């Protein structure tokens, strides 16, 4: 909590440590408020954080010195005295590359502090088991022009990657991505080498990132209890409990797609029978839709979208059938987690208008009345970009948590090999 009640117990040394901790905490509170909430006056910042005006002035001074915020004169106030200056983040003060790798597409974006998107690019990729090296090469080829077009004086701080798989965030190791056919890939290392960045590349499960993005910037920003359910080839789920991501002991929590929904159902690619995604995933949709089942990929989903929009009965029935199973599983999650909101992303966002009635009916039939009463089901506020937004926030999170660390970061702009000579600017020295 922000405030001035941080009382360092103990001797002079621990008091110094406590004061450092307090300052770092307060810097993070102010920068986070500006990053997520947008421009605000100094006086509003003081009232919103509970910090007094002189502390705010001091913290803003440090953030200005770090190049992370900028100030403009405030508008004339109605009351007496000078208007309070308006503070806002300086996007180029901390810039990241966000990447989303899915079975069907690669998306990259350059994003600055405050969520400022400099550039964004999404390309479809053939649904084949491309090797990790090929995929990393494709990502780098897409990213290089975006990185080269960033403002000259930006400060690059890292790369965040969302992937449909089981990952270890600390070093970007990908244990398993069944839909890509990958196992035990040092994805973060491969991408860092290809992009020639010295910063670690953070890699996380794309549904976990989608959940964080919706929590921070999506359908209901700041909501404390949120479940993100994304239909891709499988079902990805990310859970926010009391404002914090639920990751589990080793970071693998939230694999709701592989919870049992139909004991008399089909074999799942995980080896079990009747997993949720066997009844509500993309394969189930194509199965129910009939003749499309031999083909896969985005073009098939485009066709289904068009048929649904045209009111074709068989397609609407197929969508309603997976909607019913989707709703039953969501009812289970509502009973488990008592969320404020269940956000539907990916396939479910795309087909939401046609799914909504059956999902709500299925969920209502399964959820306990008390939990159902406080839960809302809503389509993603960020659409297809939710995991990409989450990846950018992941890459910015270290700077937000410890703004002064940017001065200690050896900043080197990644460039394409042919541009490696003649840096537009040298790594920023510590100050
Ligand atoms: Zn399964």
C-alpha cells in the first residue's frame, strides 16, 4: 500500500534499506499509476496515491531525471493558486518488443511506456510444425523493421513473448507447446540471439498474458478476480485471483482445457479422455460444422464466420453446441474461483455474438446461484491483441516495479545485422 507508514525497525543500516525500499515502492506506485491510468495532474496523483505533495514532487523529479515521464503546464484552475502541472509517461523512455506466437499467426509490436503502440504487425503463418529456429527467424524478420523505425532516442528495455505452451518465465524456457509440436526449447535464448539483444527475453503462456492484459487494460481494468478463457486450437485459461495472477507451484496452473467435462467423450491430445477442449475447442467446432473438418486454419474459421453471420442454421447449431460445453466448463470455473468477470478471447471472442446465449445458458445451469449472481461473462476488450498487450506489459514489468533500474540497464538497441555498424546512439551510461 502506498503511504508513509513504512517503519524500518532495527539499526541504522536496516533503516537505510527500509528507506530505499520505500522510495522504490513509491516510485513504482507513481509510475504504474501513470502507465495504466494516463496523464494526470500532480495534485490528482497525490490524492490518488495517498502520498503528500512534496513527496510526489520529489518522486516526479526522479522520474523526470530517468526520462520516464514528462510534465506540461496544467490548465488554469478554477480555484486560487497556480494550476497543478500535468504528468504523463514518456513512451520512448522505456520501449519493448512484444511478440505473440500462435499456431496460425505471428504478431509483433513495439510498445512504449504508457502502452503507446509505435507499430504492430500480424501475419498468418501456415499451420505446419515449423522448427523453432524457423519461427524465431520469422519473428526477427518481422520485428527488425519495427525496431529500426523507433524514435532515435528511445530506451529499449526488453522483449516479451506469449506462446501457447508451458513456459518458465525466468529464462524463457518453453517446456511444451503441443500445438506447435515443440518440447524443451530455449525460446528466450534463441530469440535473444537472433535479435541480438542483451536483455533477457521473457516468455509466458499466452492465456496467462491475455488474463493480465484484460486485468490491466481490457474489458474492466483493475477488476480483482478475472478468468480469461481463450479458444485457440485448444483452450487457454488464465486466472487472476485478488489482483494477482494464479501461476501455481511451478507456473503451470490454469490448464482448464484439460479438466474433465465428459467422461464418455473423446481422447484428448494430452492422453486423457473427455477434456474440456475436446468438447469446446476448435476441433469440436469443425466436427459439428461437418464438411469443414478436413481443413484447418484461419480460412476455415473465416468461412464459418461468414456462414454464421448469414444465419446458416447448421453453422449456428454447431457454434451453439460448443457454446453449451464452453458454458458448462465456465460454470465449473465460476464455482471454483467466484470471479467478477469471465473474459472470452480468441475463437470465442470472434464467435461471441453467436455463442453468447448458449454459453450463458450452460454456465448458469452449472454455477451455484450465489457465485453466478456476481459473475459477468464478456467478450475480450482487447480482441485478438490481448496476449500481445500482455507480452508488452510483461516486458515492461521490471521497469515499472523498479523505475530507477533503468539507469543501471545497459541499453542497446537491437538492429538488423546490416545496420550493426554505426549505432544511432551509444548505450546509455549510468547516472
Ligand atoms: Zn486433455
